[in-house]
């Protein structure tokens, strides 16, 4: 899995990088065919203080691409919300990809 964490108007500290990678482990635990992950952490230059920390992520898995973004006052809370959204998307994708057709007991005999 290729992982790219970048910051826009912000320096990505080692603590922030480790926090994002530990949160991404939840996604790879649900679906192990993740090819590429790009995370962009942004501090927007707005006058109002609310929702100026933004986290967005592109996930390329075998079969499709997923995108999610989240804004919050706190960057760590934005990352938490982002990973919740991505986790739901990955679980839904995995459910679609899985083969739900089982041979019935009558056909096996």
C-alpha cells in the first residue's frame, strides 16, 4: 500500500503522521486490497474560526476509487470523521465485491 500524507498551509508533524497511519489501519483491517492512499490535511485561511481544519483522502482499491472529506475546528477530529466516512465506504465496497451466491444443499447432492 502506497501512503502519501501531505499538508497545505500546514507542516505535517510526526505525531500527526502517526495518528493518520494508526487510523488508516482500521480501513486496511476491513479490506486488504488497498492499493494507494493519498491524504491531504489543510488549514483554510478563513476569517471565521469554525470548520477551518480540513482533511480529505483519496483511496484507490482494487476495483474503484473512493473519496471523502471532512472539516472541523480540530484537525484530529476532522481526521476521525474522515476515517469514519472512509470506513463505511470501504465496508460497502467490500460487501458489493464479495460473492453472495452459495450453492444450495439440493444441488450439491
